[in-house]
């Protein structure tokens, strides 16, 4: 899932000044004089570190946004890390050039091209490049792993936040491709898999609505929010319609490549669930409870009722009224093996 771009920039603007600051501490710790840089007053040194850190944050943030938007497609994890790491390395050389220029300005020396070449081949820069290359590679690896686990879940697994099962309150939205069997038989299973890849790539637009993609299962995806986040600005509804509109905007692309414009149906419910870290050979965050089962059943019920989206009455009562969104009562859903009855509402976008 693509990241929120403003969040990407903020992340880099915070991280890189800290990385530069750590470098200064590591290089100067326990040494009276390392280089002429130490002769510059401490305040000016800190300003230089801050400026270089912010410059790095802007450059790396801009690169990550461009890379995510235009390059990061159908690449293996190894290739992604390799390409991004060496691209970052080029940016580091640009920053070193800027650092050399600022340093010479502060010391009153003239900065020549020969000076830059001499600087680039110095042992201090070699160590600096190695340091940044290691840091950048680690950041790239962790970023890609975090995306594959679901944004934020890597940190939760590291900290063991859900090693012991915990109760939570969340919204779940199940979406499923309409007429999937017919489409697969018409275009062939290999082409059908490519279609799903494209659809789920376009599903990344739900990041705007702060959705977490919990799972992809076949031609189905499961989105989730903490209840407060999902209800804020009707994020849980907005996510589905943003996705629907993205597919419509790219209708000509899908028609040309697959001969079909994909459409999805959806079911949504909220309530208490249990979240826990599961698995030994493969660990992941898992949610359990009736809330998930009800959301899944609502999505399945769409075909029977001929509706695009169904929500529970409990969910419908929590959503804010919107002028172009109408809710129509569609009867009741009796859960298999349970006495529980769920009131259904279809969601109609005028």
C-alpha cells in the first residue's frame, strides 16, 4: 500500500536530522579534534547538521514519493532494496557536495571542483558513505517489510503488542470482485491474476481514508480501521467510493487490457474483536470475532439482494448523514449457528 505522501515527507524531515546528529556524535565522541569542522562554533555546527538533515529529508522524501508513484511496480523485495539504496547513494553524494560547500563558506575558504574531488576520495567521506549506505539499506528493508505486513504491524510485532490476545473495537469492510468466476473464465486465469494485481494496486487509494489493508484473499480484500478513525469524516464509506471512482477513472485502461471494467461489492460492520499475534513459522496479526464474520456475510449477501454495498444497522447509525448517500432497509440477516439477527441496510450513492 502506497503511503500518505505528506506523512512520508514528515517522516523523512524528522529522521534525517537525527541520523546526521547521530553521525556527529559517533565521529566526535571521545576525540578532542577530528577535523577542522570542530573548530567551527558548536551552535553553527548544530545549524549545519540541522540544515543538511532537512535537505536530506526533502530529497529522500521527494525520491520516495516519486519511486512509490512511478517506479515501485512488480519488483521483487531484493530489486526494490537494491534500486532504492543506490538511488539514495547518489543523493548522499549531492548532500556531501552541499556539506563541503557550507563547510568552506563557514571557514572562509574558496570551494573549488578540485576541492570536491579531494573531499570525495578522503577516508572521512568513505566512512560517511558507508554509514549512510548501511542506514539507508536498513530503512529500505524495514519499509518494504512493513508494507508487506501492513503499515504499522512490523512495529507491533517487534514490541509484542499483541503477543497476548487483546480486545479492540474496529470497523471491518469486506470488498469482493463482482462476477469473478465469469471474468476468470472469459479472460483466462493468468490474465485474471494480473487484473487482480491492478485492482489491488489501485486499492492503495484507501490510504487517504486512513484504512489498513488487513488481508487479500483471492479476489477479496479486507480493510479495517479503529472505530474512531473509521467514523471520522465517514472514512470507512469514503474508502469504498474512492476505490470505486478510481476504477471508473481507469475504465479505458481496464477495458483495453482486460475487456472489462472491474466492479466490487462490499459489506461493513463494526464492534468488538480479539486481536492477537499468531503463527510460529510465519507470524502475523490476526483478528477474531463475530464482527468479522458479520461483515463477511454482509458482503456475501450483496449478490442475493442485488446491492453494491450492505452495512449493519449498528454501523448505519454511527455514520454521519451525507446529502448524496442514502440508506435503505433490506431486512434481516440470521447468522448460521447463532440466534443473533442483524438488520441490513443498503448504501446508495446518488
